[in-house]
C-alpha cells in the first residue's frame, strides 16, 4: 500500500515537471533559435532543450513559484554568480551567457528530477516503499538544488581559464620587453604581438580586446586597467600598474622593470605548471589504487578459498 502511494506521488511529481518542461519548449517555438547558433553543444549537452529554459525565465513562472523572501535572500549569491560569468565571458556577453546558464540549470534540473522520479515510481510499483521515497526526495533535491551545483562548476571553469592565462602570460611579457627595448611604444608593441599571434586562448582574446579598444580611441591607461581587471590575476595587475605608471611619468626605467616582471611571471608559470602536475598525479592515483585492489583480489581470493577448503 505504501509503495503504491509512493509510486503514485513520484508519477504525479515527475509528470508535472515533464509537462511544464515540454509546455515551455512548445511555447518557446523558434523564438530562441538565434540563441542556439552561438551555443556549443559540447559545453551544453541539452542544447536543443534550452529554449524551454529561456521561455521559463522570460515568462515569469519562476517569480510566481519562488517566494519573494527567498529571491531577496539569494540576491547576493546571484550577484556572485553573475560576476563569475562576467569573468568567463566578458562584460559584453555576460547578459547572454547569464541567460544561457540559467536556462541550462532549469533544463538539467528538470531532466534529473524526472529521471529520479521515474526510478522512484518503478521501485514503489515493485513494493520497495523505502527506496521509492528516497529517490523521490532525491528528485526534489535535484529540481531545487542541482542549480547550485552547476553554479559551483563555474569555479572550475574560472580556475582553468586563469591557469591558461598564467601559462601564456610570461611569453607575452618577454616579447613586449624585447619590442619596447628595440624602440617601440608599448601600444605598438602590444598591437604587433597580437597581430603576429597564431595561438588561441583566453589571454590572447583579452590582449586582442585591449588592442581593439585602444585602436577605437579608448585611453591606453584605461584599456590596460580594464585588461587587468578582466584577467583578475595578481601578477597581471602588477604588470598593468607598471605600464600605467610608465604612461603617466615616462622614463627609460620601464624596460628593466619589465624584465624583472618577466622573471616573476616565469616563476608564476613554474608554480602553475607544478600545481597542474600535482593535480594530474592525484587524479592518476585513483585508477592506480583500483588496479592495485583488483590485483590483490585476483591473487588473494583463490589463496583464501584454497586455504578454507583445506580445513
């Protein structure tokens, strides 16, 4: 009896989520087709379902479901998530990727909730009321809590981005120092490095952006300062301070200072490479341990069985 009730509750819960999801998808229609052109399916596996999330956000359904007091409590948290998205995608695209992130949270949470509700329903129908209730609770947690886990995943993306910048930045500083020492201005040297670059990555995207802003008439000091703020790395902020100081005061000491900064950046790169190496080693340990346990089982089990048979 209890299992049947649990199965019915899971069926109603899962069906309600599924109906809401596909209702949003149908009402969205082709309204968000242009959004999908700029979204990478490798990063967003449920890309085709994202219009449902866009419609859900724009329709105001969330505001009706979530109490105002909860929204107010989460205001500071939502601002911190927005800041992470701004760092990852830049201020020009933050609104777009904020929408994409929110839509992805809704779709993934809904799909996960439906899957666990289905498991709960099957278990309840089979008479396993306890596990049915457990999976129903898990389904509800996924619906309302999985989004926070997806927000947390932004931290790993930011760390990866910063690591790539740290690894590439020392080479840029060395090139800039050589060109400035040869008589170029900092802006011209910066522009030449960006023009000659064949690599792709977050650092060169930011360098290109700064160069384009200067070419468009933005004051150099402000463009360099914004570059440092977007990268959010201590060594780059120090580098930017040196450049801005040189622009304000002038002087021939900029080249020796840049050389010292270059040495510090190479130390930063070594530290980052060491950290990445340690992370890789720790990741390798798990499969090695599993292999080791497997070998012990293969060797030990026959020995134990033969020993027990001897008695």
